[in-house]
C-alpha cells in the first residue's frame, strides 16, 4: 500500500494571523482519503468537507467492483450476455475510460476485473495467494477489454462475456474533480485533497503553495516534496510491493501486452503527473517512461 505524507504544516494554527485549517479523514475507494480546507469560518470548512466525503461515499457505493452496486450489476449482465441499462453517469464513465484506454494502447484497461479478482485484490480481506497458472492462461485466452463494450444511449452491451469492469484507479481521478467542484461551489478556494496519493490542490495555504511530501518507502519521513499550483493534480510515489508470498513480491497484475502477461510487475516504478483535472491526469501519465517501457516490451518481446 502506498504511503504518502501530506506536509500541510498544521502546527501553530491558533497563532495570531493564521487562517484555521480544517482536516478530516475517511476510508473510501479502498484507501485513506484526506481533505484539508483553509477557511476563516470553521463551520463553513467543516460543512464543505462533509459534502465532499458524502460524494466520495456515494461514488464508492455506486461503483464498487465486488460488493452490490450499479457496477457489479453491469458486470453480472455482461457475464450473462445481456444488455444492461445504466445511469447516464456510468455510461459517461465507460465512454471516457474507453477513450483513455485507447490512447494508452490499452495498457490501462478497466475491463480486467476478472484478473484483478484472480490475484485477490477484489476482497475485503486480502489473501496472499498466487493464482494457478492455468487460471491466468484461461483469462489471457479470453482477451477481455473495455474495448469490447458498446454504448447505445445508456444501454451497455459486450461482445465478450469475460469483461468485468473495475474502476479503481480511474474513479479516484473523477473523485478529485468532484471534490474540487463541490468545494468551489461552497466558497472554498484553498484546499488540499488526497486520495491514496492522488492529490489535488486548490489555491494556496496562506499565500504559499501547498507542499506534498512523498513518504520514503524504507525510512521515516519524506524522500521528496512537491509544490502544487492552484488547480493542479499529482499522482505521486513509488509503487511498493503490496505483499510477499513465497518470496515473490505481488503487485497489481499486468496487462497482456507486458512481458509477464497476467502476472505482477517485475520492477518498481513511480509516476508523477500534473495537470488541471484529476481524471485527465492519466492522459499525461501515459507519456511517462513507465508506459513507454511497457510499449517497448510489447513490441520487442
């Protein structure tokens, strides 16, 4: 699990001339989220944070990949080979995720939910077990992809029954954008939102840029800090091993295009992408070395 340190300098808030900072944490999208708001009116700050966390909780419940949700209902319909009517919001998510996947040569593909489940990541309690090689081979042979989905209005159909959507990474970017919009609507112009290392900054902290620290993976304290511009979003950090089983580091499974298809990444990489919108930051991340390297491996073998 990524460990990130928000260097928000919350000390001495009661000192003369300092604008109060309100902070609240929650656990949604399978990770810890933090919302920090700078507001001269503490009640206004608390109310705005509560609105953001309510929206996060709504999205978490609506698009949960394995607990009962609109997304799990869609995945069941796909598996049964029948069309499914979805909300306009979900139809829009699928359309945009298809576009993002296409731009990245499908190295990012939310349609690999079955593979994610095989590796045990779709569970309330993670079990450190390596799936049988035969199961991975079957999944690879089925070649599921979000590209197999067709959108007609708000009706979704699939040409491949093995597609299962998991919006884990994509949804965090959407949530950052929603949080920024909610805060601005409520008159909050200076805030920091952190969703498991996906960070967005609004305004500043008393005229100074928000600074975000990246927790060192092997030592106490940050290994680096980044100053964030108003409206910018960042995905920060090294991708550590989530667990070790039989001396093998397990990380989220790879797309078929990579050297060890359907298996954990062999290397450890980090990405840092900035931009004005959370969910579109992925477009820029597709141009970083980690994705160029994956494309070379797919091409050269």
